C-alpha cells in the first residue's frame, strides 16, 4: 500500500513537471524560390542571333565609289528593360565609323541605301570618341536598330570595325519595391 | 554398574531445560500473530468515486499565405529590389506559446545569391520581417486601420538565418495571429555586362530555394491550485 502511494506521488510530480522539462515546440515551414535578373545587350545582324561575349564586327571594303552604310541590331539579352547602354567602336585605320540608333522604328533601306528612320535618331558615338553612353531604351526581349556609316576621307582598303556594348546595373531599370 | 536413581535425575534436568525456550517461542509467535492482526485492522483506503479527467494541451502553429505568400516564386529580382510577401502565423493550439523564431534554409544554383563569399555577405539575398498589429494591405505594404508596424528582424543575410533567429521573445496567446511582412531584398550592387556576358562571379541569372521555418515554444509550465 505504501509502495503504491509513493509510486503514484512520484508519477504526479513528474507529470506536473514535464511541460517545462520537455519544452514542446511547434513549427511550420514553406519554400519559396527566388531568381535573380540579368541585364545586358549585344550586337546582332538583322536576321541572326546576338554574339554573346564577343564584340560585334562589321567589315568594310572601301573603293573609289565609296562605301555604303551597314545596319545591325543591338539586342537586349537580359530580363530587365534597359534605359541606356555604353558603345565602344574601334577600327584599325580606315574611315571613322559613326553609329546612329533609330529608336521606335527600324532603319529602312526601301528608299535608299543610306537608310531612313521613322523614329528618333540617337547618336551612339563613333570610332574616334571612345566609350559613349547613350540613352537608348531597349525593352526586355526587344532590340534597337543601328546604322553604321563611314565618314570622312575614305582610304581604299578593307577594314574591320568592332563594336562593344556594355550595360551597367545603373543603365537597367531602377530598383523597385513590390507587394503581393 | 550405574545407579538407577541418578539416571532418573539426569533425564529430568534435560527435559525441564527446554521448557522456558518453548514457552518463549510460543509466546513470541502468539504476539506476532496478534500484532499483525492489529496492523491489518488499521489499514484504510479512500478513492474518488468520480474519475478525474486529465487531458494534455496542444501546441500548434499554422502558416497561411496572405496574398501571394511564399508559394509564389520571386523572379527577376535585381540589385536594390525589395519583394514583400505576406503570411499569417496563428498559434492555433490549446496552449499559449512563447519565443517565435525564424530559420531559413537556403540552397542555390550558385553560391553568389545565397552567400557571396564575403564575411559578412554584402551581395547575397537578405530577409527582413515586420509585423502589423492589424492586417496588411498586400497591394501597397501599409498596415490597415492605422495599425502599428513592428520590426521583428532587421535585414539579415541568408547565411545569418541558417540558425533560428528570434522574432518574438515574449508570450503568444492562444489563437493570436501574427500578420507578417517577409521582405526579400538583393543589396544594391553594380555589375557591368559586356556584349551580353555577365562577369565571372555574377549575381545575375541565379536561383535559390528558401525554406522558411517558423517555430514557437510552449509557455512555461505552471503550477495551479484550485
């Protein structure tokens, strides 16, 4: 009888003490995926894909008849809309190459080889000016049409122009706060 | 030849020598029997005729999306961006709770988004938690009905959330709802992409999976008298 009483008392004490000792916990979990954006642009032929990681090149054959402008696209390769880009045009010898974007439309050669722009023309610098930051908006998944024209005294021969397009974070869309 | 009378005296002394011992044993046995009889007769038992019901409490923490919540992926987060998502935590068990914590387990396709290799990380994702005393307007991040916004967790890199961090140290009542705004941000930083190719160590185009684990502890054990 005494043994039973002692056992029951001990069990009661343990039962009372157990919440603090055991420290029950409740938890709940959810998983969320996060993907970061990319931003950038690259030159491309009007019918091809952009040359990722390499400068876009144009080849010129200057004759006594002169040389016609060439047209290409600068494609937004990222996921963010671009507000501006920086263009660096280089050429070894030969004429000065001037780049001009047609914003809002593509350059057209229907009315002549010099091309016409029904949109807004924006200068992208030239081969003698070094890097040129130009405020040319290019929405995600879109492109801007560019004319490259040789100007000045044209020395006969074959030349290659390299066009690098760089985009910094500040030239892509601004930071935003979203709620949903 | 032995004398017959001497034999008789010797036998008589041996028989009488055992008599006191026999009497003592017999008396002791009688006393023990009688004693136990007295003890047994003093035993008493009492019990409750109506059984006592005892039930243990439950501790439960529910998590519900409020708006897009965690189940909707975050895409194309850019440096400087903040994405606010909203969830409701309810202490929906029978027991009050205390000590709400948050841990975030993160894995990613590239370590840059989870931990950028610097200590402390300056480029990786960060998590911030705030609570609203009423309810959140999930369209613009305001606390409805002039409620009070309380910061629960300052912007913390994911690497700092691998172990549980305290959100609410104090008590959480039964059925109390915590209206939380969980913000994921990517610190402002600059990267220049050349001809469509990002730099070697880039924050761009990465993905990460974040598992948020909220946990609360039961209230302290109590002793009640009634």
